C-alpha cells in the first residue's frame, strides 16, 4: 500500500465484469471505461488483463461474444451476459457480501 | 454461408484466432489513444500512453488465443470423443475374454492416449515455457489522481499500431 497500489483478490474482476454486463452488451474498452467511471478511478483495471478474464468467462459460458459496430462505426467485439452468467452474478454477489461482512466484523473487533 | 464457413475456419485456425484477437486489441488501443488525444496529448505521446496502459499485448494475445482454441466446440467434441474411446477400451479390456477383442481394447486405449497427448502438444506455444512477471491480480486499487497513467508492464511490446489519423 506504500506506493498506493494494492492487488485485489482473484475473481473480483469477474464479478465486476458480470455486473457491468448485467444491463447491456459492451465491448472490452466500454467495460473498462464503465468500471472506471463507476468507481471514479479508485479501482484501476489493467486494460489488457481484462481480455483473458473475458475469454475465460466465455469459455465457462457466463458470457457470449459477437462482432458488431461500435459507437464510432468501428468493428468491435461485444460481450453479453448469458443466463448462466446471470446466475453466476447472483452467486458472486452473495459471496462478496459474505466475505465483506466477515472482514468488516474482524476489523471492528480487532 | 461462405462467410459463416470462413468465420468458423478462422476461429479454429491458430492464426485466424490471433487475427481476431489483434483486431479486438487494436480497437481497444485506438480508443485509448483517442481518449488521450482528447485530453490534450500529442499523437505519439497518446500512442505510447495507450500502449503502456494496455500492457503486454503479445503475452495477453497468446493467453487469449490458448483459451479461445481450447474452448472451441470442435476441441471440446474431440476431447469428449477421446475420453469415450478410452473408456470403451478399458471396458473391452476388462470384460472381454477373446484375445483379439482385448487387443482391440488395447489399441483403443493407445489411440485415445496418443490423441490426447497430440491435442495437448498442439496447444503448446513457446510462451508456455516462459514464466510471466505479472501481478497476482489484474485489479489494482489506485489512490493516485485521475490523470495519472500507470505503466503496468516494463516489458512493453505492442505489435499493433493504432491507426489514428493526425487530424
């Protein structure tokens, strides 16, 4: 934390991607921008590292991808949440709430 | 129909997969570059900042290509077929009394094992033998200001050149 950068636990990025895609399909750049806008840059997603996560999520069937046209008329790959992805999002949200609650309790008692 | 066949072939072909990934990365880097230009950077500085922000594109491309290749329906079907072949071979080997049929079972097991080995070997690339220097998580809490650009990877090597015009 000395240099202002702290790694977060694995699986968090998947949760953020699932939540970001919950409302609409988006391309990779859009996903990163949406996350940064939402958290006001308190949390930084490494742009390139987003893609292995997206590909793994597609492999697991949580999202699907389709080539389309972006807002500036460029060909871009759009990702969309599947039904399995929506279930996963619910499960991940519940899991995150549990972990967060547990850590908060420990921090309050220590 | 021809487009669909070409797309299917492209998705299975290693180079085709890489081309698709490069196109996707290129779009992302171009958008980042445009963003930096709109914040007042020169084209060269914006390109450099976008490349740094994106990270090691070559390593990420290799990783994505491997995931994409192994998740292809043909590869999945092939893996399932080989498992089925192996199990059939084992069952034949266990329950058959006939020498020739047992021998056929051995052959099935050998073919399934060899096929699986070939599938595994075909997925290996030179980068599989290199150790990465990535952090444990691609997510970083950043307490710096909004305009700070964080260089995530010192071994920056971007083969994709953004095609932003000088206008």
